[in-house]
């Protein structure tokens, strides 16, 4: 789960990290009121989960009511990479002389957390990482011990942070590590950590992603989840407990197991189609869950055909078939063609009860995908002819 | 011959009194696996499917001379179960549990490095040597005995590929589901080296997916160290960057590392044919044999 910047800042501030005064606003009037109480200059920052939002116009500086109004009008309601901005964070602007990067994440290759510091923070950190990786000091941490204070100091000195702020920056890194560990985070990151002309250190941004698998032991963080969900369909998927990713294409895909569902997406592409989504119903799904999955995919207006591919291990083919039958019973005529392929545990029993009058059935994965791609192609040709 | 498990393997099932544990212990026994004990705290003295249950893994392993453990314990308690297995006499641990917090696994992984135990998984379907033993939740009926070794990060994709192999009479020595999590005990390189040492394995299929750099490291290893031919498959070619697709491991980071393209290129350069479809993987195996 990815926290919004304002949520992460609240968590960071509570842990004692220096963050600028800030207020959340959802309208131009609220932006003006917030700016008034914080005092100009302020930064107006879009609250969406999109990288590079500054470069895309999602962050603006305002020194007066007029500029704040202008910033609010241009950012609220704007589309940033498919996300509509409905909230902004109004924050005291920091007059900085240096921008640093400080972050903690899991190095999966090493199976260990890694703490990182760079004296070249700011919007270009990804280019810095790609072009001059030596500009980022890395310190691997033994997860059984946690980060020793000397490791935080070493990372800060290795990154070339200036002496007079080194101790404060090492403090930021230590706190980020503790937050990372205590919150079961995937990442905790501040980019940039700003250094002011008075040699103060301020956390001007905040990134915090929580391991979904650990949310059960962090009810306070889990409570932030609803506010963090953005796309309607993704919110629906959360409610049903599906792994779901919406894509751009028109072939809806439902399957069991991440690897097999990804393979189904790849085959749709391979046979000339375009996948509309990734939807994994997981292992051992019962009829109701199967019906919910079809409901989800039908709710996406981009979908022109659906391929349902199940290879049963702990999932049973007859349960899946029952779920599909239940889900389509509500329609006199299917709104979109469905191609079903069942294999593995109880596939034969499933095929026997499947409503084959309404559904297309294929024996192989390749056959099912090709059929669904043909249906989707025909649907878009028909639409084109009707226009 | 086979790797990791055979009909001599003596298995403890951790969590045998739970719903999943009881069901899959039954399935393992039905397949012919030597399930000799269960381990569940507070349930010592009971029996499940006629198998004695002990309070600790060490007691179970000592009393029944077990050398392997299958972990079917819910995620919140799984790390503790894994530490317990690593501190017991068993030398193979197969962790089926999906959804173990990553930081728990980092601590387990650290401990694993201090032992000689093999850990398979977590978040995996298990290990099967067809006709001899299965440790995990794989549907036994789709496997057949033969000379192809299989290594896969994904459960159902394993079944799909095995189905294509079995269909053509290409049986398997052993199939290992290594698991889809970011931190797993046995990676591709470790699993490949096991098959390379196995005289009965004449070809290997490795099914990878986006995320991490394990496939790239495997390509380097194959190129430098292996005589047994390998056929590959990579899932996730169409996955958009930055999106998590089910497996915690299956996420392409923004920096370009871990993409399907990069993995396919690395494997191809190491002489591993990478199929576009599961059918094509079976074609490639036929050619390699």
C-alpha cells in the first residue's frame, strides 16, 4: 500500500522528522485559507501516486493569493498520467541551498535492507542512479540487528554531505530506518531533504510504501488504505480481495496464479490483441469469487471479450464452472463474449456443467486466447463501422 | 534419480491440524509420500490421517527420523515456523505459505545462511519427484516420470508447462516451484546446480517472470557452468512498469532492471531458447533432448 505524501508526512512528523507546515485542501478556497494560515510563499502539490509530478506540472510555487488561486485552479482537477487530482497539499515553501536524497528499501537480491544517501537529491535522482551510481552511498543492514548508528554516519559521509549538517542528515536516515522496520515498509524515502541557508535540514517530500502482507499487524496504517485507493475499479478489486491491474486494451483476462495470468496477458499480445487487465482470482477460489471476477471485468467499459483461463491445482474446475454459470445467469444475452478454458483438478466435471450455449469453450490456453482476440477484434471493427 | 526428494524422504508437516495442512497432508500421503509426523504446538499426542503429531519440529524429527519439513502455517506465524524448522534436524524445508511479510523473510534468510538446510519457497507449490514423493500442493496427476527437470517461480504456470510436457511424453525427474516472493530460499542458480549434478536429468526447463535479477544471474551461471541444456520461459512481457502483478516479486522497477526483455536477452545470449508460448517451450525441450 502506497501512502499519499500528506499521509506519509504525518507519519514522519510524528516520528520527529522535520517537515514543513502543511495543510490538505480540496478546493481553491481551501487552498487560499491554508496559504493564509501557513504564510507565503507556499508550494501547492498534487496528491496522486505518480512519479515525476513536479515535471508534469503537479507542483507549483505561490507567493501571493493570486498565484495560489492560479496554482489551485490549474492543479485541482488536472489529469496526471490517468489520475485526476482532487486534493493538494499546501505547504510552506523552503528556501534551500542544497537538495539531498535519503531512503531505505529492501534489496531483494541480497535479501537485506539497504540505506541510501546522495548529495545529488531532487527531481533528477533516477538519472543520477542510472548514470553515476557511485554518487549514491549504499549501506546494507543486517535485519536481525537493525541499523547501527555508525552505518548511518558512514553513508552520510560517503555521500559527501557537508560536515555541518552531517549529523542531522544521519539522524534523518536513522529515523527512516526505524520507521521502515517498525511499519513493515517496503520503502521509506525523502527526496529531497532540503538544506536551508541557515543550515537547517527539512524533509520536503515523503514516500512510504507498506508491505501489504504485513498490514494485518498495522491497523493504524491499514486504516489509511481507503483514502489511498484511487481508481474506482481498483477500489472494487480491493473490496473483493483480487490482485487486479487495469491496462489499456480490450481483452479482459481472468485466471488463477500470477505467473499464469501474466502468461495469458502475454499470449493475448502475442496473438495480436491487447489486454484490458490483469486479474488473479488466487488459489482455491469458490463460485462466488469467480462470479465477482466476471462482474469486475464486465464493469470495465473498454472490455470487448473475456478469456477465462483456469489451471486447477487447489482451485477446482467444477467450482469455477458453477461460478461462471451463476454469473452469466443474470443476462438474457451476454454483453461480451466469454471464452473459457479449464484444465487440471476437476476440469472434466467443470466442462460437463458449463453452460456451453452461452460460452465459447477451448481446450488449450493458446486456442482460448486466439478466440478471445478474434472476438475483441470483431467488436472493435463493428464499432468502427457504426461510427 | 531425482533431486531434493524421493521415496526415502521422511516428511514432517508443520500445521497439519489446520484446514490446509490436513487436506494437503492427506493428498501427499495419497500420492505415496512418506509423511511420518506432524508438528503443531499444543497438539502433541494427536493423530491426523494416522500420522502422529508432536509439539515441536525437533521432537517430530527425532522421534520419526524425519529429514524434511513442509510448512503449511498461516502467514502471521510462518516466520516462526521457519526459524523452528531451521533449528531442527531436518535438512530440507518446503514453505508453501503465501503472504509472509518481507521483513520476516529477510530475517529468516539471514538465519538460513548460517545453516546447511535447503529452503524451497515461500509462496511456492512445492517439490515433486513424479511417482515417488510430493512435498506441497501440486496436483500429482499431471506429472509423469522422465528426464526433464523443471524450475518455476509460479505455481499454475508450472502446471501449464508440465501439462504441455506430459502431453508429449516428456516426463520429469523433479519439478521445483521456487516461489514468487522477492526473498526466497533457493533461487534459479541453486536449483540449476542441483539438476546439473543429477545424472537422470537430461534437460531443464526454467520458468521465470519479471522482477528481480535471478534469471539474469541464472543466464550467467548457465553460460559458465552447465552442460545440461536449458529451455526457458519468461512471464510478464506485457506488464507495465511500476505495477505489482500478484506475486510480490512480479514488479518491474522503474530503473529498467528486471524486465522481461532483459531476461529473455540474457538467457538467449547464454544459449537458452526462450519460448513465446508454453507450447513452444515443449517444442524447444524436444529439440534439446
